[in-house]
């Protein structure tokens, strides 16, 4: 991809890179790991570029990632200078800033949303009570204020949508938010790229129609897997010459943490959510299995969390290890994703229902047993299995012999730790090269395009 420029100027000014972040509250370690690697790669290729992230929590963003610029959807001056409290947050760090930032968001965003929901439920109940069903037509969907994100897009040099599993029927609101931003950017002549994406399932006709238009206009779509994404894009009419399978952008951050020693712990994370339902009996089964296998090898259990929004993974994971004598302390709720990765490094195997914990483990050469209850997670984990080729076993919660199957899979993973280590790391290195080259190629193309339009060399 050529030499890195000492400095980059696009269109006569410092380039502005706007990152569409899939999780605006910054409470998912997988999303933050992808963000860190994308920011690092942009800064390496375009030194001096202005890098901004769409977020609901400017303070927490600065505490986690330093001089990255924060832009909110309602920002009146999106590319303006940071506030004093954002600069302060950078100095004091995420463990102090995090609780304050999330408390503010709960008061400003979460509580009003709950109040609106309660009010609408009362209205529906009243209409039923008074016998006026004709008035029960649902109100039009509430449209979030987008002046900040749209204004930021108009003034950007390029927009990069980070990877994630949000372009799917299971996350319609986020899908529409991203598609709307893409449509607005393209209408204003700003190139858009998607990196490390996990697409689908995408069956809703209205969502598919919007996806076809938005994704069809993207400059590059880099996918984290080749199992479903390419075929889905083809079914939407997206040209294959702009589609590439690269792997997940968080792989490099985990790969850097690899060590020569094989760990001794069993890492575990159970994801329970509307999009990942797990019956109580199945949850209890997972706990019995992980405790039994750990005891058989005199190993410690390391409970881990990827999704920290409302302590999602903590609430479902900590009960699994209750009563076991050797339990590692979980990383701090507002820790940097590297702290979670470091804890994974000490594991010999990982049992997870969270996709990015599997990425963190496989990238270091650590075998994984993955838990799934939906087609959404089937695509995630089987796609990951194809990208790494070995070292991951997928177990379905509806298996009638769940306890025996899970015990066998976890025991086999423990026994195979030495065998799969180097093949997994080799596949990780290949994906790192592919995702890095794709992003560098995009940035080079954007710079070349501006140089051609202005008739000048912009490096």
C-alpha cells in the first residue's frame, strides 16, 4: 500500500474522519476494541488527521481514547473544539469518569424513554377501557434529532462505519440510524466505508429496501466473515467489486497480547438478552459444566463481560461461578478493552455466548466453546469458525443432551489448547493484514480522489 505520509492534507485541509460507532454509550468492550484499532490505523496512515466518533458520551470517549473528538447527534458545532470537561475527562480516566457519564445518560436519555413508554402503555389501556379501539393506531415512530451527526457528515472527508452485528432485523433502530447517516453523506458527496461488518439476518422487506440503497452506495464494505455477508449483499444487488472479507478489526488488539505460555483458567461469559434468549435451566447447566470441568483440572474460572450496558453480561455470568473456590476478579466495569483481553490471556479455554470474547480468545490462539440460541448467533459463531478454521466448537442451547455435549466440548477444548495455538494465531495474522490493507487502501483512494479533483498532490 506504499509508504505512510509524514502528513496528509485532503482538499487543502486536514482530513476529517467521522467514525460511526455502533454503541453510542461505549459500554461494549468488543466495539471499543474495534474502535481503538480503527483509530490507530487511521492515525498511522493519515498522521495529523482529525478523528471524530459519534457517541452519546463525550466524556467517556475522551477518557478511553484521548484526543479523539466526540460528536453527539444533537451537536450544534460538531467539529468545534472540545469542552473543558472533555479535556478533564481525558486526564482523570474512565474508571472515575464512567459512572458519572452513565448516570448523566440515564437521567437525560434512559429515564425519559421509560417515561414515554409508560405513558403510551397507559394511553393504550385507557382506550381499551373506554371502548375506542379506532384510536389505537400507533403513533409515528419518534425520530431522533440528527442535526449534529448530519452536519458532521457533511463536513467530513470520509465516514467509516465500525463493525458490529447491528445491521440486522434484531437491531432495526440502529440499522436505520446508520443507513440514514450513509444516505445523507452520499447525497453530499462524502464517501462512506463499512469495516469489520457482520451483516444479517436481514429479512424485513422495508429494511432490506433501505439497506440495498445505502449499502449499494458504499465505497467499500469489509466483512468480518464470508459465510453469510457476501451472499446477503449480492441478494441486495450490491456490487461484489466493493466487497471484501477481512475478519474482525478487534483481532489485532487481542493478537498483540499473546504470550508463549498456555494459560490455566477457564474464561466464561454468558449472554442473555432479547436477541439471545437462554432458559434458566440452560443457564444453570452452563454453570454446572464450567465448575465441574474447572474442578477436574484444578483450574480457576475467570468470569468476563463484553456487554456492560446495564451490567448485562455480569448479571448472567457471575451466578455461574457462585460457590466455586477459585474465581478470578472481573475487570473493572469501566476498564479499557485491553484489560479484558489481558484477562483472557491467562485462560486455557474460553466458554462464551458473547461473540467478541471468542474473537479475543481465538486471536491469541486460545480455543473457544461458543453458545448460541438463535440464527443471529449461529451466523456470528459459524462465520468466526470459518475465518479461523479450527479451535472453536459451537454448542446449541436447544441440544437435548446439552450437559453432556457441553462437557465434552469444553474438555476437548482444554485438551487441544497446545495443538490449535499456532494455527489460530496464523489465521489471526492473515486477517489483521487483510483488514489493515483494506482500510489503508480506502484512505489512499480518498486522498487520490481529492488530489485528482483539485489537480494537486495532497500528501
